[in-house]
C-alpha cells in the first residue's frame, strides 16, 4: 500500500509540474514569456510551449487581432468659425510588437485603448480647428480623417514606439451640440413654412387668375352665343315676315280674314273667357259680316 500511495503521489506531483511548465498559445494571441519579471520571449506562433514553473517564469497573453476603439467622449469641439460640434469616431488598430507595447504602453489592450483614445481626440480637435462645418460635412471629410490618421501614426511610431499600427480612422457622426441643433431645426422649420406660404400664395394668385380667365371666356362665349342666336332669330323673323308679306300680298282680303281668325283665337283661348260687344257696330266681327247674310265670304282667287 505504501508503494501504491507513493506512485500515485509521484504521478500527481509530475502532473502538477507538467501543467505549470506547459502552456498553449492561441492563434488569436501573442504569448509573452517573463523570467523574473523581465520579458524573455514573445511567442507569435500558436501551439504548445513549455516554461519553468512560477515564479521562475510566467506567461501572459496579448490580443493580436484587429481591434476597434469607439469614441466615448461627448465633449464638443470648436471649428474654424468657432462653432461647437460633436464628433463620433472609431479607430481600427492592432498590436504589432508586444515587447514595445508592454514597455511603452501597458500590459493589456485596455491600456493602449485609453492612451489611443486621448491621442485620437487631440488629433481630431487640432484638425477640426482648421476646418469649417461645411468642410466637415462635405467631401473634405475624407481628407480630415486621413490627416487625423497621419497625426496619430506620428505619435504611436515616434521616439517611443507603441508597438501598434493604426489601420483606419473614421467619423461616424458630425453634428452640432443640442442647443445649436434645436436652433438650426427651428430655423429650418421657419424657412420651410415661409416657402410653403409663398407657394400657397402663388398658387392662390394663379388660381384666381385662372378663375377670372375662365369667367371672362364664359361671358364672351355666352355673349357670342346670344349674338348668334339673335342674329339667327332676326334672320328667321325676316324670312317669316317676307313669306307672310308675299303670301298676304297675293290676296289682301284673305290676309285680313286670317288675321281676324288669329285675333279671335287669341281672345278666346280659355273656356271662361267672355267678351261683350255689339256685332253690328264692332270692327272686331267685321269678318263675320258680309255683303250677303248667312253666306260665307268668297274664296280668294288664285293667280
């Protein structure tokens, strides 16, 4: 039993030593091997590696992937015309030299992100001070981002290199501060209302002009139609009068008789009409009195 316990204990000690001496470097990381607090080796290739047990040697890991730093500061910046604007941006960066990074920046990615945030903000402030709001919002924004990237690279690759590379710098939003934005919105709203009122006024004037022109054309059309109708009616009356004159001129006695009949018809057009006259002395009934009593008047001779 003592031999078995010794063997088991020996195996456990061997496993403990091997686990403290072996470590794995992931393909997404750098492995930094320390010996008594000093950097001994930087392992860039993934795989299984060994070291002396702690505290003789220790290992730490740094991310080698492309990292993204988003702006967290909402403090406004001043443009060339002293306008206060808020810029949102992001930076794509990566650690390229773990040794320089650890010596000049820090032991993890957060230390580099904090310092890089300060450098990028200062670069943006310096470049925005040289430009107007129109430049920031126009196609010149690309030149602004390129200049900021150059300024940041000069810092991180300067006398004390950070061991990092800045891949890209981008602006995601450029806007006025809230107070100015509200004022701009009110001014834009007032301008749109002015344009709308102007369009409504112009439309009303055009509408009145169109209605007046339509009324004028209506009056002209009615007047022309009335003129033509009266002309046609006059021509018809003239033709009718000519026909009557020609017809009555052939036999004046028949014409007088016909007019008398029309007068009788107009006088007695209702059953209740009553007229009291003396037939013997009235001219109205002259047609009913002839030279021969009870004999109808002779028919007119045809020519």
